[in-house]
């Protein structure tokens, strides 16, 4: 119960800061929209069928901008802030969980906002049972946020942080990407989405277990 | 009495070095004298480097995870040195496996790289994950902070090793199935099996020798105070600073 309360307090703090700073809504989201436009502008739209590029472009944006959301400037904590949290008796796992929950909520919102734009501008094949993508995106956003929070903590205070954190996140996020893209592919081909969903759920669980085990060591490393 | 352990330790590396030379020689001999494959011809000989390198990469990353757990439990820098040394060797063996696999793929599959092959793509990702691990180590100057951070990443990174290993069974792929299975080694004739096993032993000896040598370098490396790279005297101008 205390763990959940602490997790919620940390998540609420991050969401309030984002509400005031508006980094995701005013910077990351417009940047993601620009990325949606870049591919058609860089392609010969008479020769290339944009609908075929819709899914790869969407997942690329989901991965890169989802990571951006978690590693955003206003979402990062200073060493002093982390020390205060330790002194307040915040569970290190609750701190990471809270940060991941807020990042997951923001990433999920970004993915939901970007999806219709990709459908609108790329005109892909119709996707039956599109609503299945909502829980899929939530699972994807949760895993990516956990991973990026972990990478953000691992690289906290390092000079090379801005390059190092994505280097850690992107290759490790591939199982999430494989799972989510398999669900979309299965929906288009009207097959069962079980395998992709299972990959996503197992990846999220493995990440959550690792965060729970490593939280104390991470706290020592970053305070 | 007191000199015995250090003498044993000082003899260990030269002994391992000698054994490795003999092992690699035997591996080379069996690889070059074994029968060519019915379908692949002499290109099968590349697999005597490729398969042991891939196995050793898995072993090395497993040892990195072991070193990470060891550090988190015991908090002794020796465990961290083991993890670091093994990760470096794992990256080296993964690079050899990828390169030799591509060389073999061109004549046999008709392409150096095939995205439809789950093993190939997942191995490349594993390579980048451990490059990230080594980059994190390099970016953290304090040895204790480095050990803490890399121990966590070492544990996260190892999750994907079984995925890479079993990818040939989990996904439809061009890559052949497991070479060594409970029902035997899946190769043409006995000379090919011998060549594969001798090379596996030789590569294992090479791994152990390099691991011991790298661990021994660790304390000396840590003793070098603040090594600054050439050209570090040239710095970026400080923005906002008045003349």
C-alpha cells in the first residue's frame, strides 16, 4: 500500500511538472509530427506506396520519440533531488516505478495522438479490430518507459548521457517493438494476436522484475 | 609456503597460453583436413570459426551476468573486473561470429545479410547492447559507481541472450537449427564433428586465457591516474564568457 502511494506521488509530481513545462506537448509532439512529414517529402510518392511505409514509420516514431518522452529534460532528477527522496524514505523501486508510470502515460498519449496522423497522411490498408492496438500501445509504452527510466538512471550525471541512454534503450527495446509490430501485422492479416501480445507482456514483466531487483543498487549508484 | 599461491598464479597464464597455442593449432589442422560438405563444399570450414565464436559469445555474456550478480552480492571489484573482461571478449567473439557468418552467407545463401534471419538480426542487436555496456563503463570514471551501474546493465542485457539462442526455434528463419542437440551433433560426417568440437575446445581455451590476461591488467589499469587522451588540451570555447 505504501509502495503504491509512493509510486503515485512520484508519478503525480512528474505529471505536474510536465503540465507546467509542457515539454512533451510543445516540443516532443510537434517534433514527432515533423518526423511523420519527413518520410513522404524524402520519397518519390509516385513510385513508392506510402501505405506500405506507414507501420515502419509509426514504430520508428514510437520508439525514438517514446524514448525522448522518458528522457526529457524536465523529467530528469538532479542528484540533490534523488538524495532528498532517499532521506524522505521513498522506496527506490517506487521512485523508478513512479517515474515509469508518468512516462508511460505521456508516451501512451503521444502514441495515440501520432497514430491517426500516420493513418491520415500515409493511407495504409484498413486495420480490422483497430481497438486492439489501444492495450497493445499501452503495453508498449509501459515497457519502453521502464527501460528508458532504467537507462536514464544508469546514465544519470554522466557527460555522455544524451548519446549513451539511447544506445542502451534502442537495442534492448527491440523485443517490445517486435511484439507490438507483430500484433499490428496480425490484425492486418486477420490472424491471432496472441504471440505478439505474449512477447509484450513477458518483456514488460521481465523489465519490471529487473527494475525491482536492481532498484537499490541503482539508488546507490546515483545518489 | 607463502610463495606457493603466487607461483601457481604466475604459472597459470603461461600454461594457459601454451595450451591455447596447441589448441588453436589442432583446431586449424582439423578444420583444414576435415571432409568438405556435400552441399556447401569448402565453405563449411568457415563454420568451424563461426559456431565456436557464437557459443563463446553466449558464454562470455553469461559470465558477465555472473560477475554482475557477484558484484551486487559481494561488492568486491574482482567480480566487476570479471564482468568487464568477459563483456569485452563477448563483444569480440560476437563480432567474429557476425563477420564469419556474413562471409559464409554470401556463397551459401547468396547474400551477406538477410533480414528474414532472426538469429542474424538478434545477434547484431546483442552486439549493440554490449557495446552500450562497454560505453557505459567507459563513460563512468569512478570505479565503484562504474561497477554499480554496469552490474545493473549486465543483468538487464543478459535477458536477451536466451532469446538470441532460441530465436532459430521461436521464429521462422533462414538460419539452420541448433548444431548440437540432445539427439547428437547435426553435421555431415565424423571428421566434421571432430573439427567442430576441437575448435570449440580451442576457442574456449582462447577465451579463458584472454579472460585471465584481461583480469590481470585490470588493477594496473585502475592504478594509472587520470589518463587524458591526446588532444584533450584543445577545448571548446566557453559560451557566454566575456573577454
